[in-house]
C-alpha cells in the first residue's frame, strides 16, 4: 500500500508517516494542498490521508478535484471537527472515510486497511502467480503453501512484480512504487532487496534479470 499524508502540521505529518512506514506501508508527505496535487499527479497512491484545513489549496478542494478527475486513490479526510454535518459534508466532496482529531493511530491504520481492501474498482487484494500467493492488505506471502518471511520492502517488490504479470520493471520503477520519494535513486537498495527476495523465494528461481532493463517474474 502507498499512502500520501497531506497535513500542514509537519511534526504530525512525519509522525503519521513514520508510524505507517513501521507498519510496512510506503508513506510520502505533503504539507499543503498544492504540493498534494503535484504529488498525486506524479505517483499512484492507494490512499490519501487528507487534512481538511490546508494552506495553498483547501483540503475540500483537493478532495473534490481528485474525485471529479477520477483519481483512483481512496481518501481518508482528517479534521479538527467531528460533527455529523462535517462528516456528511466531507463525504459529499468525494471522501471515502472521515476521522476527527485527535485520533488513535491504531484506528487510523485500521481505517487505511479497510479502504485498501476496497481499492479501486476491480482491484484484487490477493495476487496469485506461479505458486505465489500475496495478500496485499494483511501483508503476507506464500509459495506453494510455504509462508515467506519477507520484509515490508521485499513484499512491496514482490507485489510490483506479480502485478506486472511478466512485464519487466526497471529498478527506477520499483524504486518509485516501493520506496519513499526521498530515497537516493543512485543507491543499490533495489538490487540488494531483489537478491534477498530471490533467496527467500527459494528454487526454482522465479525472478529473472532482463539485461539492460530490470526484473520480471
């Protein structure tokens, strides 16, 4: 799951993002509505955690613009108010769920997982290829019934490769889908993660290196 946290209180935004990352969720941060629109245009997020009272572009306007443009991400709106009228108003602008501040981190993660299970229309939450079975919401994978003990990044790479259905992915593609935006694009992190994933998947090998391009399942 990839989440964009849009919150103008930077300490709170980073706290939320760090907590999500510790749960194996890829999380990026935007501190105003304008930056949120730019980042949403540049990446495919599964869920936006969207504060309502944002500078530059108000959260209501961000929600409305993303909804009317057909952007596939689910939207969880945050607000300092929690009345029924606020809930109805937020949902009416295209939000999928609504959480009033202050909130429990456990509840936030549960809401995100519920939204991810819904996903864009027709998006499966369990992926299966070549004896592999990956639950994208509960975050576990099996090969021929054997549980794979994978790190969050290894799970992310495996999900990207299974979803590509045999189409090769460049290291840059995997970096964009699985790592946060502040990861050094020149690092060897993708190569190292693929190597570890191959070892854990075991024989016969499933991940192929496409010379001069990248990797495919």
